[in-house]
C-alpha cells in the first residue's frame, strides 16, 4: 500500500475542521458549493463521485482522492468503474498535453 488512506483522510478532516473554526465563512461557502454540486439531478451520486475522482487525479490532489474514493465506495462504485473513470481522466490529460504542445510549437514559430 502506498499510504494509509484512512488515516490520511481522518487527519485531513481534522485539519479542515480546524481551518473551518478559524474561517467559518470560507468553510460554509465550500460546503454550500459542495452540497449543490453533488445534489442528485440528471446525474446520480455515484456518477458525481466518479467525476470528482477523475478531476482529483488531474489536479493531483491526494485529499480529493481520499474523500472521493470514500464517497464513490459509499455510493456503490466498483473498482472497475473507478478504473474506467480514471482512464477517461488520463485521456483528457493526454489531450491537454497535446493542445499545449501545439501551442508551444506555435510560440516557437512566432517568437523571433
């Protein structure tokens, strides 16, 4: 195992609780946005969590991974569904690198 994800998640919860005590308006805003974003609508909760995991790896956020793996498992996501969502995220990251590669070639051609 790379790290103890449960202990990390617990420590992160404690640290963000402390941040919330010091800046309750910030935490209230974050929680409000989070509640709106995961509110079931056209997409179910499991799909929201799979999207959150895909974004988490593109942002390289261990805390997001810990939180949303927990959420995805609680929402009934299988390990195979998580792996498929992560494959989509990897594809998008590759596409973004290609776009920025093209921008770099354009910059190289334009700069004298």
